[in-house]
C-alpha cells in the first residue's frame, strides 16, 4: 500500500500538507478525511511509484466517480480520443488506456541491386514499410551502375540524360556532361552534372586551378560557396565531395569530380524515370531500355540518351575491355580473374567489411580490375566510388592509409586530411555554423572525407578557405587578420590588438604642408588627395579668368597665353580715327567743310598753296581731332605718342575756277569753293564741232541749212532747241529748165514741173462673176503728171489755179473669153487705152488771203 500526499490552501491562504495511506477501494462519497471547503488540490504523489503506466487512476477524496479527471480536459467514462497520430486513448472506469494504431505486417523485399531494403515511415509516421533504394552511380569516367544494379561501361564524350521523368511531375532531369581530357593534363578529364528541378538549374563541376582542381557549384548560373540552402535545396561540400539534397522530394546527388551518386525515393519515383540510370522498379530487365522502348545492351543503348543539340567527341582511345553486365549477389564471389591487382582486393578486405552487408562491393572490384588491367590512369577511382557509397549509407571507411600511398590525398600545407570529417566544416561565422551544422546533426551520413583545418584553427569562411587561429579580427577586404597584423583602412591605421583581440584604428597623421600663392589670374587653391592626405596646390579654373576687353577704335585686341588665362591688351593699329571711323595712312578723310571766317586767298588768286603751307596739327593730349574750315585732310604716317593714333594731316582747300565754254565761275557763300554756272547753250554738231549759242539766239550749221539750233530759258534752266525743216520731194529732171529756185533759208528747192503723161500696161487675170480668163490679159492705163500752177492775180487779189490731168485720149474695145466654174465659157468686153494726153480740168476753187 502506498501513501498519498495532499497539499491544499486553507481559508487563511496557508498550505497544509497531509499524508494518508492510499485507498484500495473507492472511498465513500459522504466521507472525507479533510475539510476541503475553500481549498485547492495542488499535488497528489505516491512515494512508492517510480514510473507511470498507461493506466492512470483517478482518485477523488470527496466522492466516488468513474470519469478520468487526471487528464486535461477531463474525460467521461467510456470516452475515446486521439493522443497523437498513432495512438488512441480510452477512459475506462476512471483509468486511461492508450492503444497504438495497428500496423500491417511487412516483409523485407529482396532488392535487385543487392542492397538491403530500407525502412520507410508512412506519411503519418505511425507505421513503416520497406523499400529498395534507387541509387545510380558512375565512376572512373566510364563505369555506370543503374538504379537496379546493372553495371556497364560507356565512354562517349557528350551530354546524356542520366535521369529523366517519363511523365513530368517535378520537372526533374539529371544530365552528365562528359568532356575530353585537357590536352595539357591528361589526368584532368572533367565530368560535370546538371540537375534541373522545377525552375532551378544546379551545375556541379570542377575547375582547374594553380593548385590542382576544385569543385564548384552554380545555382541558376550564379556561383555559390557551400554550405547553401533555401526552401528547395540544401548543398554541402568539402574540397572533395559535393552533396545536393532536394528537400521536398528527398532526391540526393553526391558529386566528387570523377564519380557521382544519385539516390531517389522509390515511393515518389519508382517506375517513373528513364535514362542511362534505367528505371527504378526493382527489375533489371528494362535497365538498358533506350528512348524507343526496345531493350538492348547498355553500352549500345546508353548513347541514345544524348541531350538534343549537344555535339559528341569520339574518344581518342577506346577501352579494350568492357565489364560485363553483372547482377550483384551476396556474398560476392571471390574467384580471382586472370588480372587481379592487389589494390582491388582492398575492396573485399576487412578495411571495407563494415560496408559489405549494406552495399555489395562486386561491381567496384570488377571496374577496379578493368581500369588497372587495361592501363587506365584511374587506379583509385573504384575505391573512391565504393567509399563514397558507404559514406552515403552512413558508414565511414578510412581506406586511403591502406593503399601504401597510391591513393593518398595531398592537402594544402594549412590543412589536414580527414577520412570522416564533417560534411559542414565550422567557420568563424556563428550564424553559418548554427544554420548548417544543426541541420546536419540529424543526418546519419554527415561525415565526408576531405581536407580540413587542423586542430586549434578554424575555417574563416567558405569563400577564402583560410584557416585562422582567431576569429576576432576581420580586415576591410573580408579576409581574416591575425593578432599583431596591421593594415590601412579608410585612412586609418588599424591593428589586430593581441590583448583585446579586437581591431583598433587611429587616423593617419598627415604632414603639414604650406599653401602656395595662387594669386595669378584664373588660379584657385585646391586640396589634392593622394591616398589619405591632402596637398594644397594651385589649379587653373577658366571660369575665374577675366573676359576679353573691348578695344576703342584704332586699337586691336592682342591675346597672350599665361599660366591659366590669356592676358589681353589693346595695341595701336597704325590708323587715324575721325568721326567714329578708321582710316588707313594716306586715305582721304571726309570732313564737313565750313566757310572760313576770312578768305584763304586773295580774290582772283588761283595758285595752289605750296607744300610748306600745308598744316599738320601738333600732337595733343586726348582731345578729339577737329579739322579747320575749308581744309583737305588725310591720314598721316606719324603716330601721336599720347593717343597712339596716327596724326591727321590737313591743308587748305584749293578751288578750281577754270570753267568750260558756256560756263562761268560763281562763288557760293555756304561753301569753300564756288561752282561753274552755265550761261550759254553748248551745242555739238554732227561733225563734232562745239558751238556756243547765247540765250534767245539761233545757230544754223553752214553745211546743213535745214537744221537750226536755238537757246532758250525754260523753267529757269538753259535749254537747246533743235529744229529741222523737211522739204517736199524734188526731182530736177521733172522741172522745166530754168525754173528751179531755193527758199529763203536755202534749205528746199522748187521748180515748174514739166507735163508728162504716158501709156502704161500690165498683165492681169480678169474675173467677172466667178468666171476667169484662161490666161493673163494685157491691160493699159495712163499715168504721169501734167502742168498745174497757181498764180497771184492782182486784179482779183487772189490766187488763180490752173490744173491739167493725165487721161486717155483714144480707146478701143476687146473681147476676152472667160471660163466659169461649171466649165462653161463666155465672152467679156474690156476697154483698151490706145493713147494718153494732158487735158485741162477745172480746179477746186479756193481763196488765199494776202498776208
């Protein structure tokens, strides 16, 4: 019988404790050992109980009940409820009984790849089942093992699908890119993996460096430095091994340059992939299925999984030995082949014994012998691949020390090799360590081989890959600093203090420098910073230069280059300046001529002044030049020393009083000189002779009595008038001899005309009413002039005309035949003049008055 302890708060709020033997039967409902009114039950403990069973008794001191009051919330008798995903609880007569959910009986399958089936929990985590692991691997550049354990050799240099979803769900594809060996280094034959998952693209590859090769990772074309993780993936790395885990689908990819391993969960990808890794369905029959679905030999069908659009390179040497397809069996046959290198026996020795039960070594022994017996330069590749498979399974094998140095890993001088080192090496970044090391503690295969920082040092970070003894000092370039190191940062001298293990900085002390004199035009004082200290110096600033000056008339701008600016000066042009105009030496200067107060010369004097009479103004101060009245001025060759302008030379104006014929000189009170004024008309006859005609006079050339010139004043201006007499036609042969006379001017001739009346004829076609003569007919007429006159009659005091007319004297008729348009003919009579004579006729009467 145990003891029950009870503690409660009394009415004074004090704790009271009591102990009583625990009852074996329910206590009467009306009986109570303690007054519990106003108290609270705090603790109920059995001193003899050391563990709790799944059956809990609910005891109430005051009443008897079948409910379960020991749980929260309390449960009614007979009530069931879920404790967690895998357990159901039942309240029975005050006792709580927990019952786990039943799980089906499972059997462990036999896996075609020779591996042991792994235990996989169901989605709710209550039950489990067994699955065969889907692990595909490749090593040595030519050795492949499918998900279901089929081994084959393939050595084409191209890009191939290792894994590709048959029906896309996760957009998963894993591509191997086999490159040809580096011509300068036959040991560097890079093989990289491209993992496509969802919208992400991860490239695992190697780069050649001065110290050998290094593994690198690109995520969506950006290089990252593992460890790295996001919502989709986690990437860890040593200098030898890169591990990629895709979180939501449990895809695992391990890459180490010369080998790779791909692990897929059977529950998600079983029977759903294709490629050089085959289909994970625990059957080797379809491992070598090409894209067309017809099975064949793996070395033949592997090349058909080439990624479209990628060129292939035929290897320079083909292997002479091809490993046969093998089906792993346990235990592995120990029958030695003809060529069995001793180092290959290490795979079946006790060194790898802890891994034999998990991963059969047979395919790796075969590939090891094949590589060495065929003279390939990859002695250790099969051992590395098998050790990596063991490490992935959580079994670390320290095997390199057993190879007599053949597979020894040489690390940089600042690092040491560890066969079972951490997959994420601690760094100086505590947040990095907390993020990545914590997540790897739960992993069973968290150890990887590689080169690590020795004991007593820490990896600074994954970018610089430097081991440091202290993580306290970091330089401005992000690299670590050892205690006592000094450096310059942002014009401060910094030191990693040995005592405080912290960075201490002081400003750099700059020397004192005297400022230069920057008083020249365009100069300004500036401080030039060279490093951390400033040095004062004079610097040109064209914005401070004075602008060009404006020169007055007679001066030109002259520019001279100085230290910073051009200096400007107005220099004389060697010209004269008058009335805002420049004049070259010798040029006449136009001045306004004003009348002099006294004559320059005596009236009637026309001689020009001598050279000595010319006046040249004496050099003056800056007063403007004012020419004297009635002077001719020109620009002289001499310069005024005060004004720096050439001196203007002036002399009196000389008047020209010589006038041409018809003009006479007259003075002008408003001008220095008079002008020649026209007083007579000047006429130049056709024979180029000039004649002077006085006003109101006439002139008749001696050789032309019909032409008369007269001089008149019209509107105050002299005007020459030319008058020419036009004579009637005159033919002396028509005159009666002795009757020719000339008019008073001697211009026109007249005479008594002889009577002449003559018969004339012409040929002409006669046309009458549309009828024409067949040929021209000779027609005659009278023409000429007869004597006519008009004489003054004193008796009648008028002119008495006498007229005669030339007309026909005798005529005759003549018949002419005419032809009409219709072809008819008719005779027409015409008059023919036979003779002509002058006959008197009556003149038209007129009267001419006596003038």
